[in-house]
C-alpha cells in the first residue's frame, strides 16, 4: 500500500499540535511501520523531541527542500526526520510567484516516497500560508488538535472554512481524497470551569460534535469521544525526548489507559490497525 500522508494542523498556536505529531510518529515507528516525519513548522517543536530521543535518522536535508528542491529525497531508513529550517520555511510565504511550484514539489515528493514509507506525518505551522496549503493538498488525512479555550473554539470556523487553507475549501478545490479524522481535544482539565464549559459547547453543538474524533463510528455517549488530558508528562516528554511507553510509573499508566487507545483509533482510521 502506498504511504499514507497525515497532516496535523490548527490555525491556532499552543494547542498541543506538535506533541500529538510526536506521539503519532513514534507510535507508528514503535509498531514497526516505516515513518517519515516532516517538520513544516519553523519553531521546530516536532523535530526537537524526535532528535533528542535518538530513535530516528535525521535527514541531511531540511524540510524546506520538500518545497524548493524538485529532486529532494529522504534517506532509506525505517524512521526518518526532515527537520525544520527556521528562516527558509518562513521565507516561502514571501514568494507568491513560486506558490504553484512549491505545492507541486510537495505533491511530487509524496509520490516519490510512496513505496519507501508506510506513513508520512507532517507537522504544520499555525498560520494560513503556503506550507499548510501544500501539506493539505498532498495529504490523505488531516487531524486537528484543539485546546478547550474560547479563543481556540472561535478559530474552528476558519479551520474548516478559510477560503485559502480551510479543510473544506482544500477538499473541494484541490484534494477530494482528503479525509478529516477529527478534532482532538488536548490538555483537557475537567476540574477547570472553562474547560468544562468549552467541552460542553463542543459536545452540545452538532456542527462541532460531528467533527470530534471518536472511539467508534457511531458515538452514543460522551465516553465515545477521544481526548488527551492535561498532564505534566507532556512537557517533560517534549523536553527530554522520552518515549512515553518506555517510561515507568505514572507515565506508563497514562500511556496504556489514555494515550494508546487514541493512537490505536487514529491508526485504525488510517488503515493501519
């Protein structure tokens, strides 16, 4: 089966997007699948934990070459990272005369690597720019982590309907095969009044509820909806590069009871179950 391409996106920053991308890439590699991780976010929050973990081969090419080099090729290894290049990635948006070239290069890159990897995981920047658009145009699946804040909820409309990079717009005009896996609430603290209020808004509005990631195809109760709780382990995992399921104690419990079921459902929806 050709590589399945997953883009992790949200137009708001600080929503746990890169943490989710790290977990998914590491999980697929843990299952013995061949994984290519692409960091299109100039902040590099996807790259740093993967590099620190020592579990992947860091490509000699940075991720900007996927846009600018029509012959860019990743190394032949089970788990490869093409890390960010801060300034070059930022400069892509300042070259509108090359937008079509960039998008075509990204799409061709995916096709060239279709047999080399099982999954390609892309972390995108929190902006409505050519990096996000190119990733979505070349992807099979898209996942949107969200936090339970009123600001984040107000951005859901743009996530779907922005005329340039909105998921519905891209699917309608550029990539009909793009499949939206769902919105995944992260850093959820149900002891917090604002989190409870925002979770209630998500669950109570049919337009939001039907777009949440679920354990089952036909959810019937709140327990059928996926989420990742607020945990101090996320920051320490990110800083240390630790692989969650290799840790002991509470971290291992968080993995087995909370995170692994989410990863299993995402893998199932992408045909890797």
